[in-house]
C-alpha cells in the first residue's frame, strides 16, 4: 500500500487516527470541568497508567475540549529539573493577561496579576532565574511570604476570583505528574483544597505513572477525597479492533479479523504498540485486505522500531547496575515480582539492591505495585530486556 496514505503515525503523545475506548472517561472529565465552571462540586482527576497507554493524548483531548468550551487552560509537563510553581506562574501569567482584557474582570484580573507578581518575587528568592516581565507591583502581604503552601493557595484564590467573574474556569493540565517533588505536590493539593472550599472554578487533570496514587496520599492525607483516580490501562479486544480497523477502512482498505486478533495478541491492547503495528502492517501489505501474512512480515519491523526508539530511549538512561536489575526482573516475566525473587536471580541480598531499586523508581522505570513488589512501568519491557541482553553476562 502507498505509505503516503498510511493513517498511523506512532510518536510520543501523537494523537491516534482513532481514539478508541476512552469516550466514557473523556465524557466524565468534560462534565467535571463544566460543573467547575458553574461553581458546583467536582473532583479533580488523576490519570494513572503505564507508559504507552495514551495519557498524554487524553490530556491533549481534554485541553482541546476545554478550549472549545471557552475555558481558560494551562498545559504543563512536569520535569525533574524545573520547579512546578515556576511553570505554573508562567502559564498563569498568560491566562491573566487574557482575562484582564475583559472590562468586567479588569479589577479582579489586575489584582490577580499583582498577587502573581508577589508570588514570583518570593519564588525568585527560593529558586532564582524566574523572568516573566509582569508589569505590575506585588500586593504586599499576599502570596509573597515564601511559604509555598500559603502563597500558592492565596494565588489560586485571586486567579479563581478573576475566572469566576469571567464566567469561566481555570483548567490545569499537568503531564508526568509523578515528577513533582513532595513539598510542591503538598502545596498544590492544599491550594486545590482551598479553592474547592471557596467554590472557586479551578480544576486539575493530571497524568502520571501508577506510583502517583501513593505519592499523592503521602503528600496530603485528605488527597484521596479531593481527587478522582482513573486507571488508564490497555484497550480490550473490541476497542483494539476499532483503533486499528477504522483508520484502515476509512482509506477504503480492509483488514481480516484474524489479522486484528494477531495484533491484539502481540500488543496486549496497549495503544502505542497498536500504532506501531498498524503503521508497519500497512507498509508491508501489497494489497487489500491486510491479512495474517502481512502481520507476520511486519513483526520484525515492529520489533526493530520499538527497540530503536520507544524501548532504547529508556534503556540508554540506565547504569550498568540498573540494567542488570531490570534484566533479572525480565527473567521472571512481565511481573510484578517480589524483591526477594529478583535478588535471588542476581545472587544478591535484598538490602544491597535497595538503592538500585529506588533509583529505578525515581527514573520512572519501575514502580511498587505493593509492599515488596516491583513492576515495570513500560509494557512489554521484559521482552525487550531479554532481546537486548540475551546472554548470561548480566548475572556477573
């Protein structure tokens, strides 16, 4: 088939041609965002899932819908390098500039901008290097104490009041939420709690790896009541069929049911892998319909593409000790695995491997599904580790 017509384009956060199996989730977030605008009770949402399940795509879709609804949106990717409050301040500055142009919001918008100026001044004393060019003096005694928890709550109150006067809501979308340090996470949760108590139109939809649930609970004990936690997993066979077959058939090409079943078996329904299989199956097929022979011929191409990109990018960040730990996990299968089993594979004591495990958790490569358990955050990573480290040398 002509590669120019290929509907699939796998990539980090790239929208799929058919977003299958997520309509209920997107609908519930849309309702929560609209209730927030109307100053009705609604819990913020945390999307939890492994790599490659489409969390970023979902946040992008929420962002697009919120903008279409006329809501004020900010989109942030948390990192290990940049403080979340600084990222928030830059985006809130943009939102307030827009809100302040409205006559009915001018006074509250101007006040919120002054509060933001004081907040940024306090942040600069803590972190330094934050340049926003805010053309307003700070409001003395508001959001400028240097106590992040108090200051962020005061800032949210000012921004929320301006949003309410504009008959809109502030929709904050944060990806890679698991990288937010505990002190910043606690401050954000506290500020959201204050906004909810004051019935201010501020809503958070954030996405992160499965360990995020525990991190949020550790940051604030009441967080479980503040958020709706949604587990984002692989697609079932029906949604997998839609995700692959609909884009193909929209090009007047067909794919046989057995080929779809093969793709489901190979990918286990993980959305990113579906895009890879769809792309390569299309490229190797010479004519319609795409059949099981095409899927078999695409297998090597898919493995090579995933190994060179999706998997290898994560593997190359690891130290030798971390690679050996993950290879010992892979020897046991997909997981989760008990720490003792991994240690026995390496002929080491569990306690001696604690630092390596902690480093891998911090890098987002593994997570603790339960006390003493360790699981991969990347689907099918066990297969990759066995391919890239096939010999017995990893035990040495």
